[in-house]
C-alpha cells in the first residue's frame, strides 16, 4: 500500500529570501575582492615608483663618483678652458680641452643641447667626463664604437694624453718610454629628463646621451622621473671640503671668463634631488603636495600621480681625492 509523501519544496517566499541572502554574500565577497585588487594595483604602482626613484638616485650617484677618472692622468695641471665646452661638440680639439672639466651642468635648462631631444624644460642637465675603468684588450673589457683615451707617463713625451676614435692613432708610451701605454674608452655622458619614454607616451624619463665614435646615442634609463636637480659643492680653499653650495657654479660669485670654468673645476660634492612619480594615475587621488629641490619648489600638481622626492649627497671622489 502506497503512503502519500508529506515532503514539500521551498515556497516562493523562502526561495526569494535565499536568493537575496546569496546575492548579499556574493556582493560582499565581490566588494572585498575589488578592494583587494585596487589595493594590490596601488601597491604595485608605489613599489615601482620607489624602485625607480632609488635606482635613478643610485645610478647617478655611482656615475658622479666615477667622474674625472682618467687612469694615470692627473688633470689638476691641465689648462682651464677659456670658455665652457659645448658638451655635444665631438671635434677632437673640444674633447681634448674638456678633459680639464670632468663635471659640467645646466641649471633649469630651457633649451636642449644639440645632441639631446625631448628635454623637459626646467630640469637640470648633468655632464660627466671620464675614462673607462678597464683597459682595452684585457679580458672582460668590452670593445665597440668608442672614442678612445690614452695617457703617457713618459717624461719625454710631448703629450700628456691623446683622444681619438681609432686605437691605431694612439701611440703614447708608458713610464719606460718604450711600452705602449694603456688605452681606455673615453666617456662623455649627458644625463637629462625627457618628456616621454617612447614618443607621445607622456611618461617623464631619465635618459643619457653617450658619446661614441659616431656621435651621441640616447638611451632611456628610468621611467617616471619628473624632476632632476643638483646643487654643487665648491671647494674655495683647496682642502677638498665644500665651502659653498650653488645650483650653477658657472655664475657663482658673479664670475666672468675663466673664473667661471674654475668654479666647475673646484666642484667636489653634489646634493642630488630626484622627484619620481607613478607611471600611471591613481583613481581618486590628487597630488596637493609641494616639493622643494635644489632651491626650487614644485607643485601642487593637482593631478592623479603619486610622487616622492629622493635626495643624496655625493662626493666626486676623483676630483676631491686629488686635493687631499
């Protein structure tokens, strides 16, 4: 005999309540997921900005410490140029005379030197000159399209050093006046901030123009560098310690003529300021901060990019060390 079933399904009201509760749970989980995603994205943006700012600061610090390295040559006895060299001039005469000025710069540049492009106006330009730390022909020393540098310790040599795009034309000798002196690549590096990393992308980028045998080649280095400023420490009494800081040694003290180039030769330290920003905007954020760098103030930008100012005090080891 069959017994009628007394089990029943959900009523319409119960089902609607269950669906509603389920939707509330899904909405809550979705909100948590969305918030976590936005937090992760912002964290990644911040981490990238921190990495870029620190890397740019370290890169420039390392390069400044190498400025003025010329192997066996002591440039303190070299004649100071009568005019400030054009950093983009690749004629041999200018390259030779510029060796006496291992550090050079442009404060709040409004026009780009001929060998760089897309300069972000109002940012500084830094130029350093040096020889490579490795000797051409030795293991691990890269060869390529370089300008080359050779110095002589031979007491009877007519030249202290030579610069050439070909190693075959460098014939200076070592201290024994017989052995061919070491040959190194000669570096002129021009650091600047460009408006874009790639044309039209709007990402301010630290770049370098590097001297080669065919002229200068521009290479992007670090994205998101919004501002670049330097204050130079000048040693006025020859004790290797900075006595005054200025954003432009070429005008310090109302100098004229050779005295302005001498100011550049007496630079022994630098205060470096790097303003880095996120490469992508942050929704709901407005940058209302004011940043002080090298005696200048920047902002508030009132845009959606987060920024941070990085600073470093750098000693030009090869320049200051010769004064000790």
